[in-house]
């Protein structure tokens, strides 16, 4: 219930009334009718009062205003705001932001924009916001994408991909990485490395994009394609998959890796992300560079800034253990790769 601000015009306590009204609205949303009544009474009193109320004592002298409200009235009169209201406003906004950040593909920036545009719920977004196709998918499958996937189901998704891929060529290999490889009981998504002993990255990409993805889309296993990238860091495909007889969509990430990079890719895709960052940092302190394609030596960096003059020479890419060795780090089982 909004207090019409118009009828407070000219009232010396208009600013105070407006803030008290916002508190009343807030408690109304919380279902705290007792406080709503207390605020309404105080507001009524102030509406009928024709001098500005500055102090707690002045407020207490008026009818229908108790100790706690009197303190608040004094705070508002002197600061033009009420910390309690700021808190009340901040908290839900924060929760909305958290909620929006759970939409696949929406980071802090997008989520903040949605909040700033006044959207409060996922339904608001679906009804009113202008969304990309992928954002719409992320919202429509919000609960699916934010629920954990049991190991057994992760394996079933992996098996579907393995079957389709070995149908194309029996030498293909599918390794499930991410939190699954670290031994977690449940995963946030399914991270699959696809590799072949003698197919290079370009042809790998062609086969996956032109044969595997269309095949698995036709059988309704793949239900959404969310992103495909091909950069220095390697080829990735992000999408969603669904098991037959299940209506739950799962987030699926594919990483396409030629065999001479498989060791570095395994390290990268096993994580966790913090472990990866610390390993990369360690490499750089030793004049080396680690990325998802390999470990490089003789990297020459600019004096200032982070630019590189020489990319360096790749010393290892194929052998996961050997990368640890060259780095001088004792081998860590995937399950121990957390910082
Ligand atoms: N990765 C990384 N840095 C990132 C994101 C990912 O190094 N910013 C690497 C490490 C992760 C792996 O990729 O372990 C897979 O990324 P996920 O986001 O799928 O993370 P996890 O599989 O570790 O956890 P979850 O169960 O949430 O999927
Ligand atoms: Mg994962
Ligand atoms: Mn992932």
C-alpha cells in the first residue's frame, strides 16, 4: 500500500512521512501487520502535525508514537534517511542479484542491469526484459541448471556421447573431467574431453560440429547449443543435454583436444579453477607458462605489463604427470587438486 505523497505536500514532516511509509510498505511485504499498524498510526499523527518534528522527545510527546518510532523520526529528521530502511532495501536487492546471477550466461554485469531496470523475479525477466535466446533458455531451465548432477547421471551422459563418437570412429576417447574427475559425488555440469590419437584440432572440430552435434541433436540428447568457441585456448562447445525418459536439462561442456595436448587439457579441465590458477602462477614464477595446450619454457615477457615477446617453446603437452614433473610439483591425484 503506497501512501500518496501528494497529500503530504507542504507538510513540514513530509520527508519523514515518506520514509516511514516506505518502512510500512516493507513490513507489509514481510507480513508484519503489527508493525504496519504502528507505522500507520505514527504517519497519521505526523500528517496532522503542523511543525517539523526534530527530536525523539518532540515525537514522544505526540499521540500514537512510541519510543522506537520516536528514535527513528529523529534519525530521519537529521539525516533524511533511515539506516533500517537502507538495510531493508539493500538485502532484497542483493538476493535478487544473487538469483539473477544464477541464470546461465548472466554474470554480475547482466544481473546488475536487470536489477537496475527494476526486474525482481525470473518471471519479470521472461515477461518484460529483452533477452538473448540463450538467456531465455537459462531462465526457463533455471532450476535444472542449478541443481547438482549425481555421478551416475554424469556417467550416463558421458556414455551417450562415447557411443555416438565411437560410432563415427572407434578410436575416439571421451574423458569426463571437472568436478567428476575430482571425485565429487555431484557435479554442477558435465565436462567432457573428446580426443583422438591421430586427428588434429581442425579436423576434430569439423567432426564434432558437423557430425557428432547434429547426430545427438537429432536423437534429442542435445537440447540446446549455448556457445561454441575456437580460440588459442582450444575448441569448446557449451550446451545442454537430456537423458531419454528424463525431463531435466543438464549443462554440458565439450572440450576438443588433439592428443599432443591431452595432458595439459586434463590438468585444465580437472581443476579446480583455484588449483589451476596457482599452478599457472607457479609456472610463471619459473619463467614458464602453462595453459590448456601445454607447458612452455623460455617465455620472454615485456619488462612492464603482462605482454609476451616470445611465446616460448612447448616442453610438454601430452603427459599430465610429466607437466607436474617439469614444473617441479609433486603429482597430485585429481581428488587432491583443491587449494
Ligand atoms: N576452469 C578454470 N577456470 C575457470 C573455469 C573453469 O580453470 N574460470 C577449469 C577448472 C574446472 C574446469 O575448468 O574444474 C571445469 O569447469 P566447471 O565450471 O565445470 O567447474 P567444475 O567442474 O570444477 O565444478 P562444477 O561441479 O561446478 O561444474
Ligand atoms: Mg563442471
Ligand atoms: Mn563446465
